[in-house]
């Protein structure tokens, strides 16, 4: 009897997944041991290997941030604390260490817009779930109004409420994704970085950016990034000196 190739592939993936997870746990333990022994550069290499292999978790990025912090690389430390919080915004240790690292580096932060400040009580995922639930309730209400001879004012009111809730959730997602903590958020990882008025090292400086400072990537041109900067400024910085938080 011939077994379909797709079934063989599915069985192989099912058998391989536990071994991949086990290998990831072994590598994570190895990195933690190197960190505990004070071998911070070795720990950094091991954590980054895990990340390259797709073993992403808030704790991996948090521990990588700690290792960079111990080596005095505040830019990379802050970047990885930010990545930990992007995966788990309620990670208390990453939040606390992020603030410590910012204070040590005198890093500059982007200021959220007023809609962001009011919308930050929820995450993009929470607003997405809200939008999905509101959409389907509205769809059922609309179907009930179409296929039921007698139109209920309760159903009409619920339909309007769900449409407003859906629109509000979509607006919140749009604001957060394009805001100071959205997809375009990047962290300055280089030292002695100057934002400039043009794509040249000789152009006039706009703002000095300590390691760990936040920027919002607006566009790229060759080896340069045009970014929104803290203090409501804009300027160009070399692309090699910043990394986006979201991989």
C-alpha cells in the first residue's frame, strides 16, 4: 500500500518537532550557564544562535539583553529588552532593566502621540480580537435583519454598536502600528551617532543620539535611514547604527 508523501512529511514534522524543542532547551541552558559563569560574550553568541534558529521568546531576548548590559553595550541591551517587551509587554524584569539601561546610557525616547497615550491600555492583539468579535456579531445581526421579516430595534442597535466598536478597534490598531512603538520603531546601537540634515557625514548635525535611543524609521536611501527622532526632530543616520525592534 502506497503512503502519500504529504502524510510522510506530516509524520516527519510531528516526530522532529519535539527534538527541535529539546535541542533549543539544551542550547538555552548552555547559554544561561555561560552567563552564570561570567562568560558574557560566549552567552551572547549562544543566545544569538538560538534567535537565528527561530527559538524566539521574551526570556531569550531578555537574557541576551542582560548579557549585553554586562559587557557595557547599552545599545544592544536596550534593543533586546525592547524585543522582549514586544513579545510580552507585561514582562516585569525586561521593563525594569530597560529603564535601568536607559538611565545608564542617557538614551532618548520617542514621545507617544495623544491617541497613543489613550490607546496604550490595550495591545494590538487585544484590539485585533475585539475587531474580529465585533465584525462577526455585526455580520450575524445583519443576516438576522435580512432574513427576518420583522426588524428588531434591539438587533439594529446591536449592529450599530458593533460597527462602531469594529471601527474603533481598527483605528486603535492603525494608530499603534504607525505610532512611536509600532513596526517602524528602531533602536540606536552605534556609539557617537549624529542625526544629520542630509545623507553625508559632513552634513550639519540635528541631534546627538546616545546608544539605546529610540527612532522611528520613515524611509531608507542607500546606507542611510531617514527617521523621526526624539524632541520632534527628523534626520538621517547611517543604517548600520540602528536596528528595528521587530524582526
